[in-house]
């Protein structure tokens, strides 16, 4: 198949300089804010965005290690298939985070729930629509035992946001 | 910023040959199944996936028109900022769909809720985790008036899945 090209549309500014200590999901990063700097040439596309209170950020795991078909998730002791995890070492290392949008000023967004490493290239912004994105899922595989409370207590989880912890 | 490269990891097979008539979101496509063919070289990464009953498919809107900073959503009469919509004509034309996983056989997945055009290049598969992905969002901007019932009655909505309707 032919190769596809992406162009960063901005950069994510975050207090997280390294994976150690970085919350592994936005829902575990409440109270941690950051900014999303959109390149001026794309700022016109931000019109109407401030009327949403949650948005998807899509970004490039620029510090991920190369793809490996299995990984050992942080809270597990067994190697799992990569596509059954949210680990960053993917064939196409794209992460998604549903963050809370606090403000839009020109080409700068301020968001809460920052679980992304500082300097991460931004690929896309989409509105979060509960009717489509908040769906039912009963079976959650190896994550089934790892309930949210356990995750919150531990503060870590094998997800999108471990951009470097497993990879450097 | 430097250019980033993607490689398709498979292809999506769907009954939808053209955007007209294609459900605009997976949650509006219940009962419509399709298959996801993962390239054999990535099949090992599918281990453990069948224990999840919902997955994110990430794919390339290969039939989208070039980026334009504003679009007129299908159920709206006003031009909206592109990033406040899920229209496919994005700087990086990547779509996401949370589909129901019915089976995994070798490198072939069968899924329900197919809202993607036939032949669409597959970029990634991630497990859907309600604790992280099903989050609260009260303000939904211009979509606020467009409640789910209205969408269901009409059968269309401005979302990820309109891969071609606005673009060809």
C-alpha cells in the first residue's frame, strides 16, 4: 500500500517533560492543564470550537519506540497483543486524548486533563460528542480486572499516554 | 515541522461503496457489519483483542477533499470551523469509529456498526475503555440542538464517517 503523509498542525505544551510521573490518561489528569498551540495557518479552523467543553486531541507519539507485536502492560504481568493495549509503540504511533477545553484565544487552546508529553506534535482536533463517543462496552479484556478505582489509586495504566515510559 | 509517515496496517471491507447512504457514525450503524483485514505481518498484534467487545478503528479518509478551514455541516445552515466538526476534509484526514467487535479469526475481524467506506485504509486498532473514553461533556456547541433522536430520525449527521458525501 502507498505511504501516507501527515503534517503537524501545531504543538502541545505540557508540564510533563518525561513519561515518568505523567498521568496515563486524561481522565486521570484532572487539574493538570496545558496549552495547545495551533499553527497560525490553521487557526481559522478553530471557529466555533469554544462552544464545546470537551475535545479529542490527536497527536504523534514522537518519543515512542518502534512497533513490537506484544507489550507487557504496566499493571499486568503478561505480554498482550499491541492492538489490545493503548501502548505507544504502534505501527502508526497516534494517540488520542479527550481533554476538557477551558479557553480558545486566537490560535492557543487551554485544556485540562493534560496527559501528553511536552512538545508532542498535534495532528488533529475533533469535538467530543457523547452521543457517538460515549458508548457501551462491557467486555474489556485484560483490563477487566483493572477497574477505575484501582487505576486511580495507582495513578498509572497502560494507555495512550505512556508516550515514553515503556519506550525509552 | 518535519513530515510524518503512516503505513496502512490493513483495509476495511464494508457494504458502503459511496458516502450517500453511509451511516455517519458507528452508533447509527447498528446491524451493519463489515470486516477488517489486517496485513499478515501485523496479525500477531491482535492477540487478546477478542476479549474486548468494542474497539476503536483509526483510518485514513482516502476519498476526502482537501482541507478547508470551514465547512457547512449537513444538519446546519452555517459554516463552522473545521475542527468544530467531524467532517473528513481535515489537514490530517484521520477518522475514528468505536465499533462492536464480533469476532477475530486470524488476521480478520468482523465488526458491527460499520460506518466506514469500503476499501478505506486501516491505520490503528485500540481497545475501547469506557473508563477513559466515555467521559462527560455538557456543552456540545452547534451540535447542541442536534439531539440524538433527531439524528437517528434523519439518519445523518456531520461526523467522521461522511468520508465522501461532502467531498466528492
